[in-house]
């Protein structure tokens, strides 16, 4: 999971002065619990933010492969990849 390890994440910005300002800013994740995450801002402040305001950064490594023995992997392995239909 992308919240399990420290690294870059995207944080939703609520205060924008114009429509052209960015919707998110990239910050470094320090620590996360089931409700909140602790992040330092670029200007030196540190704060806790709700997890719903965070998103994985495109620069952060993510593990999208299914884990061995997971129901998703078992379902994929039981689907035949190619079948031949006899023609008459």
C-alpha cells in the first residue's frame, strides 16, 4: 500500500487565489495511521492531514501486482487464456 512507506504524495489544496493555481501539491509523507497522515510542508511547517486529502504521487513506486495466494491471482489463474473451437 502506498501509505505504508514514507515518500512523496499529493495533497489537495483548499486555498487557491486563482482558478489557474494547482489543485494539489507534492509533499513528503512522514507517517500515517488509519485516520491521519503527518507531513512537512515545503515552507517548514508540519501538520496532520486527513487521508482522504492524499493521493499517491506519480513519482512514488506502487505495487500493483497481486500478492501470491490472493483471490485476484487465483481467479486470473483459473481463466483459460486461449480456447480452440472445432470448426465443422
